[in-house]
């Protein structure tokens, strides 16, 4: 049984099928309309969204102006991962993203686990984005059109319940809170986020209609976002130096690196999505050349945008004022008495969040489509619409998976889960590259450069151990009384030393190993309670696999 659990797909067969316009021996039926510009714009559409318009505020409050270091650390982490994705994309030019990449390197069970984790990145991630969209949309309704929806129709049930319970626990009055004042339905407060559900329905319809229409819409929204952010940067920098508010950048690290690292989940969430490009391989004119370029181009551009924007908002307003702020870009201009600019930014945030949802809503169905082709999900998930040439059933299911929870969910937990699921996928992609055989470089195709990590990786781990020796000592000395967070840190250290040992013995390539280590470290900085939910989610996924996927797998049938 153990052997069958790790049965692998053949890269050679995948490439032969691709060259014949096939996917798993069948016609793909999908339009090849995407080029480098489209893929770069799609990456920017996925990355520049809810993160820069909402979570960047909480990160700035914790880390001050120095939070740019966390953006740079995360960018480097994603950069290592993007190079590994690019290597896979050039070798395995089919839809499925990290799921397919794991299938050809680690085998079926790991591929299923990764495919299940990617639901956290795309579907659960879209819940967070939809909630952010709803917040900005309600601000526009109120400030521009003077329309005020009832609070109980613009807030998730879990969010309202959490606020109510927190007030009760703190001994504060709770009678005026949404959870207490909402109308009752069958004895339960009717608290739902209706605008978030509304936008999910529209985005699902657009993804259902076709990739060409989705591409054109995403490109337009990306162009608008970039113009808005350039405007913010120019106006912000001019005000900072003309009004001499550079003092807001002092102290640059008010809470040290500890404060900076508190924003890991928020900042990393701001970066997820560039890998969604890899799910559209079958709709690319030349995926082996264009997909790596699209991923790397979008990541570089987004990093520049994030760093500049962070410096601008922390220069305009002191970092301490970002506590609890969910619309930081609009907030800073309202704070300096430029309300009209703030309203304009709110409108832009709605556009930004819409483009993110569109890319994610395109990505998830194509992962399910790949899993269905492999027999791990029912055949309905791989059905292609005859007119629109999209995986229509998988697209509709994605709409339901996002749309129903968005009515009730709490965005904080969803953000953490999305970050864990994405980092987990990144670790396996980086590890998968180490398993791939080395190939000679070919013109027109991306090739990940091999840098011998035999000595470099152990040295890096030794330096890291020295820098964190106090934390390691405290965690070991108080192991019985430590919380889960420090236990996760010790597990990471053990894993890092094992990776260093194998790198020395097997001369692993430097880039994928650094990608693994960076992603693993960011994972352990996410709150431990979110890990408990993540493990529960993984247990559910394994149950589904053994009840259905293991028996229905096409590789299992072919080996009998």
C-alpha cells in the first residue's frame, strides 16, 4: 500500500501530451490566449489587492516603518519559491499548479495533501478578500451615495460573535453590539455579510464565462491599480518632504524585529497569488517560456510597490495611529484633510480586491480540474463548457465554497489559514525541485541555475542558530511550560539542521533549499491556534482521499 500511495505521474508523458495539445490523453478544449504581459498583469492582479489596501495597516502598527524589512524578507522568500515554480512550469506545462508538480516528484498522497492545502490559498483566501471588498464598498455607499446598509447585513456572524464574547469577557457593555441588536431568525441573530456574497456571485459568473473575458477585465483593473498607487506615491512623497513629516520614520524599528515579525501573516497574505499564474498553463501560448517570466516580473514589480507604499503611509502618519485601521491608504489621506483623495482610494480598493478575487476564482477550478482528470475527484470537476471553454462545474463549486462561508466567516482566522496553506504549498514546491533530475539548459526555456549548497547552507544555519541562541536556550529550558509557538520554533530548528546535514551530504541546490527554510520559518511565526485548525483541515482532506481518491485514482487503475 505504501508504494501505491506514492505512485507518480510521468513528466515525459505529460510533455508528450502537451505537445499534441492533450491533457492526460484528452483534448484540453481550452483557449491558448495568454502571453507574458497577460501573465504579469495576472500576477499583479493577484498580489496587489486586499493586502496593500487593508492588512498593511496592522503590519505597520506592529512594526513601524521598519515593516518594509518584512516585505523584503517575504519578497525574497517568494522569489526563491517563484524560481522553483518557474522551473516546474518550464518542465510541466499543464494546469494544476503545485498539485501537479508534487504529483510528478513526491507521488499521489503528497499531491492530494497539497491540492487540499491549495483550497486554503485560493478559496479560503478569497473569503478574506471578499470581506475586505465589502468593507470598502460599504464606505463608498455611505460617503458617496449616502446609503447606509444595516450593520447586521455587512458583517460576518463569526466576527460579530467574537466582538460580543470579547466585550462580555472584559466586563464591557454589549447591548449595543451587532450580535445583540440584530433581528432573530429561528432564535439566532441574523448577521451576514451580504455585499461580500454579492461580489463572489459576480466574480464566479465572470470566471464561468471565459478566460479571455477574465483576462481583459483583470488587465484593465491592474492598469487602474498601478495608476492609483503611483499617484499615492507621488503625492505622498511630495507632502512628506514639503511638510517635513520625515520625523514619522523615527524610530524606524520602534518594536524591534519582534514587532516586525508580528505582521508575518498579514504581510505574507499580501503576497500570495503570484503562483496562480501556474494554474493557467494550458491557456498560455508558450507556457515554458512565458510563465516563468510572468511570475518573476510580477513579483519584482509588486515588491517595489509594497516598499514604496509602506514608506509613504508611515511617513504621512505616525505608525501608532494605524491601530485597528482596516483601510490604511484611505485613512492617511483623510487624516491629512484630503477626504476626496481618500474616497477615490476607497473606490480603487474595491477594484483591487475585485481583481484579486477574479484571479483566485480562476485558479481554484483549474486545480480541481487537474485532480479530477487524475481520478481523485469526480469527473464533473473536469468538464469543459462547450461554448465558454472553461471548467464550468468546478467554477460553480468554487463559487459556493467561497460564497456560503463569506456570509458568516471571521477574516482573521481565514488570513492565518490562507498563509499556512500557501506556505505549505511553497515548501513542497521548493522541495520538489530537489527531486527533479538536472537538465541541460535549452534556448527559449527557463532553467533554474544550480548553486552547490554543500557549505553555504550549513553556514547559514549555524549563523541563524547563533543569532537566535537566546530564544533556543529559553525554549529548551522551559519546554514544559512553553506554549505551542516555541515548540514550533524548536521543531523548525531540528528540521533546519536536518536540511543542513542533507545539503552537505547530497550537495543540494542552494535556491530551493533557501526557499524551503524561509517558508518554514514564516510558517512557525503564525499563531499556534491557526495550526490546530490547519491540522483538522488536513485530517478532513485525508479522509476524503482514502474514501474516494485512493480507490478511483487513474494511476491505481493503470497499475492493476
